[in-house]
């Protein structure tokens, strides 16, 4: 189900790119939260969790609960902020940064600050949702939280996913190659 949804939304982005269409921020966000695939990858990670990942959990997730949506917002906006310029040079569809600047006549710096605040607000939603009792076990909720944490680290100073030769390589090395002795 999720793979079909992601594929369908990739097609929408390709149509926009090939036709030169500039989506509104609302249109872009509704598509980009899916094409980022963060929601799908969170659900895929549930598959290996054994009995804790019940049919009811997947039914819950199908309704796109606030926690999963907020985690996707953090991931998508952090990605767009740091990869915007490279993506434009590579001929990708406009990001939330480009669209917002066009719609609001905002500067690049002000726009990035706006989306950083929106990601911070999404973190507040994540935290609130983790504090509320739910039928979904906490280890499953933490998958989405940890996914957003990883994206925060990867995109902290630059696009550490696309160009991992700087901080990303060093951070992985510190954890896996030169761990702190216990």
C-alpha cells in the first residue's frame, strides 16, 4: 500500500517537473511528505519487530496519526532546507524553500528560518504525542522519533546524506570504529 502511494506521488512530481508546473506550497507539502518516504520507511521498520507490530498497529498507522505526520514534517523540511540549492542545480522539482520564497517574496535566509521553526513545532507535536497514552507500544512510536533524530543529525549543517564525506563519516566512525570504552 505505502509503496503504491509513494510511487503515485513520485509520478505527480515528475509531471510537475516535466511540464514546468510550479505547485503551491500546500500542493507541494501534501506530495512531498509522501515522496520523502519517511512515513513508509517507518512502517517498513515495524515489520522486523515481531509480535509487537500487530495488524492493529498498521491500521493505526494507515490513518496517518499526528506523531507519524510530525516526524515526516521534520524529515522533509530539514532535508529541503539543506539540499535545496543542490537539488535546484540537479534539476529537481522546486522545494518548499523555492515555493515559499516565490509565494511570499521572502529571502532565502528568512524562508529557511521559517521552515526551521515549522520543524521545531513538529517536534513539539512529536513530544506531546509521546507523552499521551496510546494503544500503540512505545517502541513502535520511537521508530518514528528516532528516524526524525537521525535526519536532524544528517542535515544539521549541510546535506549529510548526499555528501557524507564530512560530519556524517566522522560521526559514524566515532560511534562504530572508535566507540567510547565502557
